[in-house]
C-alpha cells in the first residue's frame, strides 16, 4: 500500500473550520488508498470513491474561496488557479473511471496519490500563506 496520509499539526492553518475540512480530506484520500489495495473493488465503488473526492473537494475549495471573497484576500487569484487545476484533474479521473476497460485499482491508486500529494503540498505552500491574514481578521 502507498503511504498513508497522516494529519499532524504541521498542516494546521490555525483556522478550525479549514483544519477540520483538511482532516476529512485526509480520511477520503486514505480510503482511496485502501480501495486501491482491495482486489474486490468494483467499477461502481471506484466511481463512488472518486466522486466523493470530487464532491468533497468542491465543498472544501468553495469554503476557502468564499473566505477569500468575504475578506478580500489579495492572493486569491493565484490560489484559485491551483484549486482549478485540482478540479480539472478530478474531472479527468472521473472521465477515465467511466471508460470501459479501466483498471479500477490502478485508477483509485492514481487518484489517491494525486489527491494526497496535492493536498500536502497545497496546505504547506498555498494555504499556510493565508493563515496570518485570516487570523488577523478574526478567523481562528
């Protein structure tokens, strides 16, 4: 099995709502990893799990983007560009999942590795940039 994605305080952005959402993201990614090792994974399970990733991403990224808008976060355009890249990749994964002869385990593993690596890097590089800004505006 690929490495599990483990939450630690290193990933905290000091905003409880966002940290809780990031923790849930870790759960979803780890569920994908487990499914990639399951010999009995079906196409329906694969579509459901990758769909859940996409739906949760839409919810979480939307939360951040609402905060950007509400508080006039100056680095929002660059940040939203990174979110859009994630959204496009998830659409691509869903499109692949819907094809006839797809290796379910391999595609779930690809989704898990992509989402997990993206999430870790995104939190540590992009999300950490807004911590101080939002904390100064009263978000904790």
